[in-house]
């Protein structure tokens, strides 16, 4: 069974590139442009990893991360936070995600980080 990765990103261009790349790497990818859509998807299935933007139109990725890491049902799902702003120290203090990556990012580096957490 394919590993499942949820991608929460409101920028359609970034979301499409990530979805294409992860699909090519044979992951089952579920994309959400909003926090509300993400929580609807989470009711259907828990993914093997979550890629989560910080600034979203209907919420804050840091708050989503805190909620995920505070729940016994989801605390063990690896989370990669993405940010276009270079304030990762603030991000790291606000969320206990496994990974943090600045946008724009190198696609090979991104793919390697994903593989590290979801390799069989």
C-alpha cells in the first residue's frame, strides 16, 4: 500500500509542484488549500506524513501543528512545516514538528526529507 502524505498549502503553484513530485515518487497525495479542508480530510484517514504551510487563508499552520501534536491519535504523524519567511526559530518554538523547511526549497532536499520520515 502506498504511503499517504497530506499537503496543506494555499499557493496553487507550490501545491501543484509538491503534489506532482510526490505522486511521481509513488506516494498517495491528498492536497488541501485550507485548514478546514485539511480537518475534513483527517476525518477520513490519518496520513503517514503531513506537509503544512504556516500562513493559510483560514488559519495558522502552527496552531494546526500544536493540535496534531497534542492529540493521542495524531501526535506520532511526522509534520514538516513550510514557511516563506526566515523565522524558523520562532516556528520551532511554537510547534514540535519533525521538520522545518524554508520556501523556496530545493526539490531534491524536500524529497529526501519526506523519504526520511515515510520510508518503509
